[in-house]
């Protein structure tokens, strides 16, 4: 799967998940899982991330990311 919106944001802003979590009152574990894509943030968490990133990562970004196919479509036989 492609990079999560949060992973892209952290990379673009040169921040670690731990630093972002500490600065914005999240659990480091939670931010690492959201950034890796192991766990999809709830809408409440998506809204909090949007506020923490000054709108750089929005709930719509998560919807677009989660709707991308994980595997290429197989060829019809």
C-alpha cells in the first residue's frame, strides 16, 4: 500500500512519529501505527491530526488513501 497521509507529512516536515506525538499530545505508539498504516485513525483522531498539521493532513486524505487498491487488478482470463 502507498504511504499514509501522516507518513508523507512526517517525512516532508522531517519529524519523527515520537516528536510529533509529544508535541501534539498523542501516544507515540498510536502515531507510529497510523503512519505505518497498521491502524486507521478514527474520525475524531483524523480531525485531531488535521488540526495538529494545520490542515496538511485532512480526513479526506485518509479516505483517499484507504480506498486505493492494495494489489494490482488481475488480468481477465
